[in-house]
C-alpha cells in the first residue's frame, strides 16, 4: 500500500489536472462561442479557418490545397441583392446603402494561403450578354433572385436557363433572396417559377432562402448558410 504522503501528492496532482482541464475546456468554449456572439471578429475568421481546414483535408500534405484559388461567380438581375450578399458574406457590419454595381464587384476570402474570390458581374440588361464569358473560370455559380419581384421572375428564369445551357456541369446555388419581404415567394414556389425541375441530374444544385440584410444574419435565412454550403462544395472540387 502507498504511504499516506504519496497519496496526498497524488490527489493534489489529480486535482490540479482536473482544474487545468476545466480551464482549457472553458477557454475552448469561450473561443467557440465568441464566433457566434462577437460578430465583428470571430464570424469571418471562423469561416475562413473552417474553409482552410476543409480544403486542406483534400491534399495529403496540404501543399497542393495551399496553392488553390477558387472562384464563385455571383449573377442575377440588377437589384436582386448580389452586392448585399457579397457584403454580408464577408462582413458582419450593417451597411445602410448599397450602391448599384457598375460592371463588377468582388470580395476575396483568404486564410492561410487559400483564396476564394466571389465575383459579381452587374445584372443590368447591357451586362447580361457578357455573363457567359465568366463561366469557364468559375467553380460554383450562385444565381441570386429577388423572390419578391414577381414581374421580373420570367426574365430571371430565362437568363438562368441560358447560362445553364452553356455549362452542364457547373454546381449551382440559387438564392431565393429578400425572404424578409412579406410578398417574397417561398423556395418551393420559386422552384416552380424558375422551372428548376428541368435541371439535368448531373449538376449539383441547391436552392437556399436568404435575406441579405443585417437583421437577417441571425435568422434561418442568414447568408451564413451560403457560406457553409460553399465550404462543402469547394472542399469536394
Ligand atoms: N429587404 C431586403 N432588401 C434587400 C435584400 N438584399 C438586397 N436588398 C436591397 O435591394 C437593393 C439592391 O441590392 P443590391 O445588393 O445592390 O442588388 P444587386 O444589384 O443584385 O447587386 C438594395 O437597396 C439592397 O439594400 C434582402 O434580402 N432584403
Ligand atoms: Mg450589385
């Protein structure tokens, strides 16, 4: 049997170990939940770390993934909410006024040498004829629709199907944006209105409800879901 002195030391050591573990757990939980609550710092960093981690998993030594650049092409009619999506995907600060895009707009997400460019090409009539020229470089197409703009849905449908006819494989994410508006169509209604049942079965396709507003960030329609989906899709490429 161990002498009483040794038992005392053992119990002290065990107590210290439990306290240290508890502190570590506390710090880990604080760090994790800071990402949700402290939107100015953690949210963006957390996503980029997660993206780097997911992409890094693909390459056994990590080197191949480190040099990768990805492009997400963001299209849709003017006023659909593309610039707002780009803003809230890369930033959690409220932005009162988002000016109409003259030509292009892009946002770059970077972490540890990974680079994801989200490229918006303006959606006015004169720019739409150039859209297809950007398809070949894109890894994912995000097509933003103003779900509350009923009169322009036929135009959105036509433009989307023209793009899809040019590239049969490109993964597609359609965003049913402006869900915070009371007359916005649901994803099921938009699926029908945009004739999305006609998509070929080889294409990866997702339809997400979004609200590209500051208030929308904490809701089920948050653009955060778009970020998470992008991580998953880019990690598979
Ligand atoms: N209520 C609401 N307004 C939005 C939403 N997304 C964008 N907007 C507004 O719609 C207008 C056009 O948005 P913008 O991002 O410039 O559209 P873009 O032309 O497709 O880039 C702006 O006034 C935005 O503030 C949304 O989800 N809900
Ligand atoms: Mg814009």
